């Protein structure tokens, strides 16, 4: 009988009670940071596997273990009773790490419950098995709720309190003087821009990355509305009715609105309706300063076309998403989108970069900069404007731009055109036949081809991740976010040309992020087995609470830290100081929310 390790408690922690809405986990368990975490030879999705989806574990035996090809793996239930067995695959060398690996594919086992996978050929020690995991119909509901709570924890401009188990995380109202216009008008004047989400481990607010994150979340809403409408989040607006609304608005939309309403304040009518690159202090905060103790003066950076186009895209999308829930906000979002469109039209030439460090200024930002060209952003804006308004000029603009913006197999904040393609291809407009039929079929084929490529990579990769860049270039800054984002191409392909293989590949992306990886560790704080304890996240370090703030996906392995002796895939470490691999960011949490929502059915 296999020995069950203390890891079971972490499993319970991530487990959401079933019911007609997804409740916040509240099990009282010891702080994760005080637990012992043996590394298991069998790597699984330590949250679990959705019923009827692929269930693959990866066996990583200790070095020197004789060939295990074809030997037995067994699934044990919670009381140690063997329930199922399967044969290991042939031995494979994982090119990312050079390690011997084997697949244990137990897809055929589909009985709900809590299990471990063990390889008897490796002995009876707890490390010869896997961490516990669940098989159920709603296995990702708890992770989805926790990740949404993670975004709530990023709220700026307000006091935040989150209680989970025996932990309470909190900070007071922060950054109430956001922000100053020195870069825009030269004057020492303030233009209120309170609210929004802190971008990452730092407390800056970036229009482009904020809009990108919101764009993925609004896509999740449009793709998985019944699931997301049922989420119950521990936010103050729970149950409230927005201005002009007919009833309570879903919590999911309230949380996203927190960022949207900040984005609204960032747009500058005086700048012709353009949006600034960002709103930050001159320097990053001293790490660990709590948000409400950060008294640095914060400034808007310059206005540019790429971030304005991202802004237009999400304002247009929000206008339709919020239309029936929050009519007053919906109207404001549409007006902002139109104003931003006017700015883009007036600056139709070469991309206007948002000048971060004007020569005539004594102020030079040392904070981050999502540097961008704008062709992809403009394409996304046109798609969302057309879908919301039916404006013929927007449709023409999109269709003119599409041929020179190829579908991306793997995309991030710097190449957002896929978000426009999804909206165009999945259009719900009654007049969607106005689209160019040839373009619709070319783009559909390209999305399906991209998804096929991702699915093929996932199925062959030792740990199931779907990044197309090989052993090194797959792992760029925020690689975990990209793994999560693969779920978007996979899902849209599944709508265009349904196949279970796409959904299985989404499960595999979550597997990788939740423990089926080189580390035997979840990459999401307070979720799954041995999650990050020391993320590069100011509040997590600064609040004196041992456990980090929950629901935050860390960046993951990053080839910037690779060396001759350290392959890119092995660069992740759980260090608060290592922002290149262990920071958290909203554009990584957002696609994790998308992926978990994709595999969470709506409550009956
Ligand atoms: O996610 C960004 C990554 O793609 C870049 O390579 C990196 C360096 O420019 O910056 C990342 O974004 C950071 C931003 O600039 C500031 N807030 C934290 C972000 C995540 O590390
Ligand atoms: Zn703040």
C-alpha cells in the first residue's frame, strides 16, 4: 500500500465544494509554507483531471533507474486500494532537461475520487508515487475561483482583504494620488486615475498589459459565460446592481470592471483621446513595501498608438459584454472606444511610441515598458469595434489588416492579433455574413493549423506543454502565461472544428502548470501541490504572512537565466528575488482563468 504524504492537505485546500455555485474554499488547514513537500517521481496535475478528458502522468525516475518501459503504474484510491493499472510508455529522453521520462496514460480510468499514481517498480517510498489529485466533473472550479480572487488581490486604490483557511491577507487603500501629468503637459497637476490592478509584483499600472489581460478575460466571458456567471467571489460588490442594471451583476464582471473603470480614467481627452503607456512611479517600489505604504509620486507616461488601440479593443468589447448588466458603464465604454478610434485615425501614420523618457524632461522612468509596434493592436481594435457596432469602416479596416498579421501559434502582449481573429471568427452579429468569406475560411484554417501544432507538441512533450519554441525559445519571460494562453487557440479551434483532442490539450496545459512538470510543483500560489511560497510579489513578501497571496501564476522558466549547464526549462526557482522566473503578472493569471473556465462546466 502506498504511503500517502502530507501533500494531501494541499489538495484539500484547492478543492472547491460542489454545489450550485462555486464557493470560496475555506478549509482550515496548516499554512502551506510550513508543510514538507517531498518530490515525487510521478508527476501529475496535482489539482486533478476532468472526467472524460486525457489523464496523463509523467514518470521521472531517479537517475540510474533501470529502463521502466512497459512496466506497471497503478492508481490507488484515498484509502490505498488499487483501482486501475496501466503500462508505462517506452522510455523517452526529455530534450528540455535530458532526463529519462515515461508517460503513464490512465485516460481510461474515469471514476470520480481522489487518487495517487504509483510505480511499484520504483519501490514503496512516498516519492515513488504521485501527489494526490482528484478526478471529477468540476475539478478546476476551485482553481478558477482562487485565480479570480488573485486578481481581486491585485486591486489598487482600495483596501483589500482576502481570507482563505487560516490566512488573511490585506492591505489598506493605496495609491490614492494617482497620477501626475508631468510627462503629458509638463505641469505638476493631478488627473485622478485611482483603481485598476497592480500589474504584477510591482505596483505599476500599464494600459497595454491591463487591456491585454482584460481582453483575455472578456473573451473568457464570451466563450464560457454560463460557467463564469456562476462564480461567487469574495469581493465587496457581490450581489450589487450596477447603475441602470436590472439585477445583480455576476461577480466575474464586477472584478473585470475594476480594471476597466481604471482604464477609462487613463484616457486623455486632452491628448486627442489617446491612452498613455502606463502609470508608475519613476522607480520600482522598494521590494516588500506594502501598497498602502508606497508614497512615491506616480506619473502617466506618454501617449501612444499601440496602447490606445488595445484600449479601444477592450472598451468596445466591454460595451457589448456589459450592455445588459451595466448599461451606464456600457455607454461610457463605447464612448471611450469611439474617442480612442478618433485618436487612432488622427495618428494613422507610423506607430506613435509612448515616450517614456522625453529628452526635455528631467524625469526618466526606470519601471517596465511594454514596448510595442501597433499593427496587431489596431487589427484587434477594428475587430472589436466591428463586433460591437457593425460599423462597415471597422470591418474594412480589420479585413485590410488581416493578411499582413499572421495568426500566432504562441502569443503574448506584444502580438495581440489572435484576440481580434477570435472575435471575428466567432462573431455573433446577425449580419456576420458581411464578412469576407475567403478571409473567414483562411483565418479559420490558420487557427485550426495553429491548434493542431500546439496539440501535437503537447501530446509529444514529456510534460505536455504546448509551446512551439523548442527546448530553449519556448521558455521566454512569462512562459507559464504562454502555456495557459495556448488554451485560447485550442478552444477556438474546437469551436471551428470540434475535436476532443483540443480539449485534452487544454487539460495538458493545466497539468503542466499544476504539477506535471520538472519540479513536481504547482505554479499557482495556494493552489495544488507545493505551490510557489516566495513569489516576486511585493505584498506577499511585505505583509509578514508566511503564505503568499493566493491565485497568482508565476512566470516560470526563462531562457534569460539559462547557462551552458542550466537548460532553460530548469531555470525556475521559488525565490522572491528572482523576478525573471518567479514574479506574478495579470497577463499570466488571466489566461490561467481562461483555461480553467474552459474546462469547468456551468453548474446545473
Ligand atoms: O512580461 C514582460 C516580459 O515580456 C518582458 O520581457 C519583461 C522585461 O521587459 O517585462 C515583463 O513585464 C514586466 C513589466 O515590465 C513590469 N511589471 C512586471 C512585469 C512582469 O515581469
Ligand atoms: Zn495601489
